[in-house]
C-alpha cells in the first residue's frame, strides 16, 4: 500500500487551496494516501477522511499511524449520502473528492443528497473540489445546479470547466 501519492494525486493535492489550520473533509478516501498528504500540509488543522468501504477505512487506518497519533487526521466509515457532523464537531473549510460517483455525475440523485450533506458539513463559504478539472474543479453546492450528464463526465476535463 503506497504511503506517498502518485504524481496525479500529488497534483490534485497541490491544487487544493490548503493553508495551515484548515479543516478538510476528504470524501471517498480509499487507502488514505491523499488524506495523509493533506494532513502534512495543514499544520495544526485537521483532515477527516471518509469512505463507504470498510476495507478502505481499514487500509487507511493501517497506513496512517503517525498522522492519526498527531491528531491531524481521522477516518470514518460512512457514505457521503449518510454523512452528518457529530455532536460538537466543527464544520470543515473545504471538501474534496476523487472518483466519487455521487459527485461526478454518474449518480445524479445520490449527488443531490451528497451536496446537501456536504453543504451542512462545511462552514459558511466552504468549498467543494472534485477531480476532472486541470486537475481539480470546484463544484457548486447549490441544488439548482444540474448534474453532469454521463456524456459530460466522459468529455475531456477542460471541456467540462
């Protein structure tokens, strides 16, 4: 299991507007590689990485001992469509997702629910980024925004911006 991000993942993390002290929500974290990379860049901030797969969360936990011990990173087994802040949990400044069907247009109804959940989890002015831009694109959390069609999902990233 890789600890360091691939060049593609490093470019995505590098494109996030990270700064020390941010609270970041990663949606669909898989084995936690991006979450660890973000945690290394936000100083005393915090990353919560979630995934619907218990296997992915187990892998992420196993590969993140140092970051977990520092308190800068935590994981939660939950799908974004079911995600809620826990009592007393502060909202997040930004959220990001890589290859998450509920957010890239492959599952429009799940996407509507996911955007509602993300909007509730972010502080005022919070922003959501997904892959598919150059290398990221910002996604509106406004329910009035139509989801991408399956054809748009397959188009070149620059044509979808």
